[in-house]
C-alpha cells in the first residue's frame, strides 16, 4: 500500500501512478502542467487539465500558460 500525496488515501501499487506520485484517481484530476495541484478546468485551446496557477482566464475561456503564451495573452514567463 502506498499513500497518495494528493488525497491521502492508501492505494495498492496497481492504482498508483509512480511518475507523478499520486493515485490513479487523482492523476486523472491533476493539473497536466505542474502535476502538483488539482485542476480546475480545461485549456480552451489544447484541452489539457490546468490548475488555477497554470492557467489564464480570458473572458469565459481558460487557457493553459503555454497556450496563453503562444496566443500572446501573457507577456512574461512566469517563475515555476
Ligand atoms: Zn489520490
Ligand atoms: Zn498546475
Ligand atoms: Zn493549452
């Protein structure tokens, strides 16, 4: 049994994603940019799950930082 660092549940290694150190259930809801925080939505351009800190909201849409940068929505590269 391994403890998931996100939800704190104990899961067997079959249900654990070792690459991101979280259980499979959490890995499906984690931000796909940082893999640290829970995602709050999808990027309107690439469709990735993104957390609040790794996304930029423009009107009713949300973009991941990579797409936002590509679209010129953010001028400066944020510190990781
Ligand atoms: Zn979990
Ligand atoms: Zn993130
Ligand atoms: Zn994106």
